[in-house]
C-alpha cells in the first residue's frame, strides 16, 4: 500500500507519518497495512492456528516451515511433528528443498517474517503457501 494512501486513511500528514524516533512503531503499522491489503487483493494468504490443527488432524499433508533464527527455534520449538526449519535469511537459497505437493505454512514469532517468507515463495511460483497469522505467539497461547 503506498505511503500516501496510509497517510490519507489515517488523516496524517506525511511528516507526521515519518518520525525517525518512532520508526519501529510506524514500520509495524505500515507492515500490517500492507499485509491486510495484500490479503484483500489475494496476493497473500493467512491461516489460523485452529485451521492448521484441523487440517493436520484430518490427515492433510502440510509443510510447517519455521523461518525463525536457529536460536529462536532452540528456545521455543514448534509443537508440530516434522517441522522444516529454514531461517528467512536462508530461504532464497534453499526454497527448492520444500515439497511441491503440500500447503506450506510459514511460521515465525509474530507473523511478520512468516508473511515475508510466504510472499517470497509466491514470487518463486510456489502457489500453495500461507503464513500463520500471529506466529508462534498464537500457537503458544493455543497450547497453554
């Protein structure tokens, strides 16, 4: 979504939207707006934890792809069997390792890197891909 559209919809000036001391907060807002726009336009697909669990329980073949860094994975592994781990920074060089006969569900901490991984895979013509909305934070809440 263009920055002008975001500023218009929030009724903020471009100057108000760009504030280096608050760049991290604004970056998250812009990322969220872009993600929602891409979902709305069919350029990205999200999936909920509940939908993933339902599909796995129904016997559907899914490829759960953890795109977090190795130390994040070690500290908090995913509760799914046969999770494939490829950090987002390595995915461009390793995406061919992924199956072509299953929905690939990209997972990260909050959903941002999972979304980026899904978009990158779509750019590589991998069409069966969805990012886990909310990332591992939602999975942890679901299993606690």
